């Protein structure tokens, strides 16, 4: 089965800092590294490394050609990627602190120049039963979801970063939601700080999205998946974090690969969790995503 990832491609400028810069403050960074990134690209790299037949669609400027090489090297198909004269490739300013945490400022650039004609052309290459995965860093996601639904594609949404626009998408067509706690709370309308409400999260989400599978990653508490009938819990793997960037994307890529293959859900979640744990021990987004062999060795 083919997996189409219609998603962002970013150049990540990663600054090593002692602490995140505060309002009105100027600080010096310890280092600057330039990496390939973007939630879309990272997830395609993870999908391809996990072994999925993944096709990446999205747009870059001429300054982002190396991102195509990164995807190709991982094993993803890049023939659909649009290279624009203007605007430039999307980028992210990432502060990476001493504990490995990050904060990210995005510039959409070419990621926000996705036109309907281009979407139609890309979708022509896919058919009923193929998978579509989307994040929330490109424009025209609503149109992509509607057209993919008409074709009978299976739609997976990782609405990250969550904003108000996500709630306007035709979410009733989504077959699988891949969420972190904040996104899950945002979509459900429950208070993320209310512990009791957290217990109700899955229930409320299933009420809203009746036929969808819902995965929630819970950080140090692992992850939980429910198809509405049965719920599967998986414990987190503890490691010392160097850089948490793209840990979620790594989980997503490995999770979707298992989902597409119809593998036992617990085994899929466990493998995705190990892949994400390895990713946080390396620097950068896409460069830290481990290959299948390394992940299998740790199982
Ligand atoms: O999820 C990590 C990614 O978020 C980074 O690579 C950055 O580009 C942003 O899209």
C-alpha cells in the first residue's frame, strides 16, 4: 500500500542555548547547526527508514534542494516535490537547551504555497485504499482531505502544531488522529491541566470522531491507542535526552508503517516508542531518526 505524505519541508537552524530566550532578553548561543527538518519531511524519513512505500509531496524554494537528497537517501519518493522560484524554503529557528528540550519558531515559506491544481495532480497518482498523512504546516489541508476522501484514501492527521484552523478542517473524514496530550485536549475542548478530564479524553474524542482510531502520545507516560472498542497502552522508554526535536515525528513515521502493514497494535506502538527514544539521543531533526535495523536491535 502506498503512503502519500503531503507535508512541510524545512531548513532547521538549531541554536544551542543555556536557557530559552525570554521577552526583552538578548542571549548568546553556544552553537549553530543547520539541519533538514519540517514535520512532514521528518515523518517521511521515519516512514521510509521504517520500510514504508512513502511518497512525499510539498514545496521548497531553490535554497532547499538538499532536503530532496535527504528524503531520497532515506528511501522516500520525491518526484512530486515542487521546486518554486518564490518563496524560499520554509525554515525553523530552534532553541535547544541543556536538558535537550526545544522551542521552535516557524517561517512557512514555500510550505504555504500549495495550490489546488498541484494537489489534484499529486492525488492523481493515488487510489482507493492508499494512505494519506498530513500535519499542520502546509496550507490547503482542507482541500487535500476532501479530495483524498472522495478517492477513498485512508486519512491520517497529525494536527501539529495545533491552531484554531485545524478545528475548521473536515475532521469527519479523518480515519486516524495522531495526537500529543495538548493536541488531544485542544481537539476535545477539555482542560489539559484537569487530571480528571484527562481520563475522559479518549471518550470525548471518540464521541466527536465516531469511527476514527485515536493515538495519544503521553511523553514520559508512554502512549495510548483506542479504536473505540479496545484500548492499548504502551510504556515510555527512558533515555537521556540530547535533543527532543523530531521525537514525535519519528514515533509517527514508525507507527504509521506498522499501521499500514496491519501489524499488532502493541508491537507497532512499542517499536515506534523505541525509535523515538533513539531519536532523542541524537542531535537535529531528520538526522536523528534511526534506521529499522537499529530499532529492531533494541526491541
Ligand atoms: O517536529 C520537529 C519539526 O518541527 C522541526 O524539524 C521543525 O522544522 C518543525 O517543523
